[in-house]
C-alpha cells in the first residue's frame, strides 16, 4: 500500500526574518514536547525553524521561549 | 535529524526515574537528597524543561490540605466518597498529612501561592464538601522553578529517549529499554530501582475535533506507563474507572470552573440555569452533565456573563496566560467574549488518569507497585483524584523509599533475549518498503474506542471493540510502516494506545456493575456492593491476554457514616430552588 501526499495546514508559523537559527538557535525545537519543529535551510541559504509534523498540542513553549518572538502558535484548523 | 540509525548503548544507574513531568522530578530530587551518593537518572521522551502536564504552568493546587482549612480526615473522607468507597485510604491519608510540607517546599523553590490580607493561604471551596483549592499567582513558573532545582541537585537528565519496556529479573525490576526519538538508537538502562511518572494515557479516546493531538492531556502522554507496567507483570487497578472531563468544546482544555467557580462562575444549561451544585470533577458530576446534554436542555456552558467586569478580567488574566494559554486565542478566533456569551462545553474523550479519576498502576502508600523495586507516582498510579500536588507528594514518597531500597542492592540479572526481542518489535516498521503509517493505526484504534468503549457502556459493543482491536493489532504487527525516527516514536505510541484500548475494554467487561457515575456506567447493571465493593486488578495473563482479580478495599482509616456515603450523588440542583 503506497503512501499518498495529503496536505494539511500547520498551526505553528515562524517569521523567517526574526528567526536566528542561522546563529545556532534551536530553542523551539528543543522545548517542544511533541517534537514537531525542525530547522530547515531556506532558498537564500539561511536557516529557519519550521513545523515539520502536524502533531501539535497548541501548548506554546515554542512561542514563549523563542528569544526573538519569531514563533506564532495558532490553533490547528480542525478545532479552531 | 530523524534518520534511522542502528545503535545500542547500555548505562547503569542506581535509580532510574522515567518521566520528567511533575512526579518524576520530585522523585529524583527526593532520592538524591536522601542519598546524595546515589546515581539518579531522570529520563524523558520530551525535554524536561517543558515536558508534562505542567509544561506551561498551572492555575493552582486543586487538592491542598492546609491546616485551618481542612484536615487529613476530611480530605480522606471526601476522596473516598467521591470514589464510591473504592479507595485504599492509607495512600490518600498519608498524602493529606504530608502535602502541606511539599507546598512549603514548592514555596521555597519560588512558586507562590495565593494569600489573603492576613498573610494566610487563600484556599477556595470547589469540592462538594471541603475546601482545598489554592490558586498560584505565578503558576506559569512552576516548571522553570522545578528545573532549576534539578540542575542544582545535579540530577542526570536524559531527554528525547522514550522508554518502551521494563526489564525484570530475579523477581524484581532490572531496568528499562529506551529508544531515541530522533535517531531510533537504543539505550538499555540497568537500574536497581525504577520510578515511573509517565503521566496519563491521554491519547486513548479521539477528541470530537478528530485531531489526534487535540487531547485534554499533554499529548506526549500516550500511556506507556500503563503498557510498560502491564508487560512487566505489574497489577493495574480499576482501569474501568475512566477519566472523562467537562471541557471547552473543540478546544478541549479545561473550562476552569475551579478558577471561575470561587469567583461566581458556574456550569449552566442552554437556558443559563445552574443544574449541578458543585463543579468539582467526579463520575457522578459527569453523569449529571451527560444527562443534561442528552436530556434536551443542552448544550452545557460555563457561565461568566453575569459577573462584574473586574471579576471577568481577573478570570481572563489567569486563564489566558497559564496552563493552556492558547485558550485566549481560541475564544478570540470565535469572537467569544466572556462578558457577553457563555462558553460552550462538552464531554472529553476517555482516558486513564488517576490525577482526575482513579485508573492506574496499583501502588501502596509508599508508591510501591506489585513488582519489587518498581514505583509509580502521579497520573499513572492509582491514588484517586491526585492532581498536581498528589504527583509531587507521591513522587516524593517514591524517591525516598527507592533511596532506601537500593542500599545493599545489586543489579538484578535479566534475560538479554528480552532486549533482542524488543529491538525486533520496535524496528519491524522500519524494515518494510511500504504499509500503513502509524497515524492511521492510531486514528482507527481511537475512533473504535469512541464508537464502542465510551460510556454508557454496553456489553455487546465492548465485545465488538475487542474483535476490531484484534484486527487492527494484526495490521499493526504485520503492516505498520515508518520512514524516519520520529514516525517510529509515533508507531511505538500507536502500539501503546492499542494496549491501553485492550485493557480498557477488558477491565470494563470484568466489572459487571455500574460505579463511579458516568465513568463506569454499564447500562445493563446496577451498582452491586455485595459483589463489587472491591478493586479490580488487571495483569497480563499467561496467555498474553488481560487477566483479572478482585482485591479487597483495605479497612478504612477514616470511617464514613452511612448517611454521608452517597453525598456525591446529591449534586443535582433541586428544580424548585433553581426556579427561584
Ligand atoms: C490541561 C491540564 C490542566 C490541569 N490543571 C490542574 C490544576 O490547575 N491544578 C492541579 O492540581 N492539577 C491540574 N492538572 C493535573 C496535573 O497537572 C497532573 O495530575 C500532574 O501534573 C501529573 O503529573 P505526572 O508527573 O503524573 O505527569 P506529567 O507531568 O504529565 O509527566 C509525564 C512525563 O512523562 C513523560 N513521558 C511520557 N511517556 C514517556 C515515555 N514513554 N518515556 C519517557 N518519558 C515519557 C512526558 O514527556 C512527561 O514529561 C491539570 C492537567 C491538565 C492536563
Ligand atoms: S526559538 Fe525562535 S529564533 Fe530560535 S530557532 Fe526557534 S524560531 Fe528561530
Ligand atoms: S505549541 Fe506546543 S506542541 Fe505545538 S509546536 Fe509549540 S511547543 Fe510544540
């Protein structure tokens, strides 16, 4: 049974301009209890955090602990 | 990150604490304090800094027993009555006696508790009979304060390892098998004592939103504590006494009548009328809630729109920054203003959690399970209605007892074939080229839990559930497929959830009576004290299936008069009074 590519919108967004993952920050990735955030290299070669897995408890440590205020936690669409 | 690597490391420690949420950190601190020489390891699936139910803090202590407001006798009595008498009081009584000391200790960590003008603790009445709720004005700092103490005490913290099975040998605990959630590498921890604080089985039922992680409980608590205890042969008590909570509809977080209640808020029906006298969560209260929903007077709401502006502002201040801070975003998104509209509530998915009900791994007043050297505390241990302070206090009991237990104790020998077998089980989904992803296995299990196990419980439905679960298990064992280490963690959780679903069905079928209001409402049976005034203990039988036994309730420490026994069944507001 091969897998499909079903899209879902993710609740957590990161403002690339504020994120300092390039300087080595991984705070949001470190604190998330569901371990759903990761760091990616963007088109212009800089790094940024993003939500890789849509498995969020909308609990907010990522937003609260981000040193630059780059993270916004929205409610998952299914329950908002 | 997330690439699947092959690896196995073994480490040794004196005391392994699994779960760094609430009970676990306190257990580790107390063990280390009592025996500074001991090597204490605190291991968590997430990051201890922000893990567990208290990740973003707590509104208050829901069950503090503070001199001047309540006595250990009163508290023990209330919890016994709330649990329809099925309660080994020794553990509750010891908690009630010693929790005040823990409050003072938390105070010394920098966690503040609300005081009145005279400097006395400002305890509020929420329960049916006594007064136990103590607000925490800086409740958002709980986890940070705890973490500072762990660092200070030099506890060895191991993050992002998920425990999957316990090791036993020589009739006692020998350690645990753990898997790295980002690399799939194995860590075998040999330990003289193991303390489990893995929290509730929070992903058992499916929230009505259909979002797998939109649970009441912190969704990283998928129930491994229950599954690991089961596979190791420990006894689990009263699993049929489900956790079911009254929550904000869709958001699925607490409506927080505990915060709003003392300030004048209450649970109301669609007409804005109060229908229960007491908003404290119990099976009996949930039954009234269910009846109101089903009886045509619902939906049910939290009503605050009759309160003064300052009061509403105060409630918002607390509810929107602590515990589940996205609550404010949720209301804003829907245009719900506490001043104008009531807040729609509903009934949560089912789970196992002694923090709010009574289902858990069987423990005594020292937090000892039925396996020597193995302890459990917090939401996964069976001390009823234990909440956060219970997790801290019983965590402390476990840590202190374990510190004594390990003296003159060596590691127990275990069978290394167990580790090999676990490696095969865990890695099986990585060895396939395609198949069913863990999220589908999990979704189907949890949807079936809702369809067939949710109360009111019906025998034929629960038997069907068992058949369906067996089919899903077959699919899981033969066809589950993962692509990276993160998905592997989810596959292990799916397997845990299925174990818990099997236990929930089996335990509910065994107790052929109704008890604990909605929690174990079996429509074909009445309450039957003659045959069922006892605990039920579930263990793994020789055939690998759940086995059951009755266990007598220990003689009471605090007597309950006959006329008090059913106090929790008298919660419905008298219609003639409500009309006034
Ligand atoms: C939304 C909410 C609000 C609440 N509000 C209140 C309140 O206001 N007052 C109050 O008194 N009580 C409240 N409670 C109850 C209280 O928070 C809990 O009873 C208590 O925190 C439970 O502690 P615990 O240690 O058992 O579990 P947790 O604190 O949840 O810790 C469990 C830990 O185990 C870890 N873990 C899970 N599985 C594994 C695994 N396989 N391997 C390794 N680690 C694992 C988790 O990552 C987590 O860190 C609330 C609970 C919730 C969910
Ligand atoms: S914590 Fe903030 S700055 Fe750091 S990686 Fe995450 S988003 Fe970027
Ligand atoms: S809200 Fe919670 S679960 Fe979601 S990404 Fe942030 S920390 Fe993780």
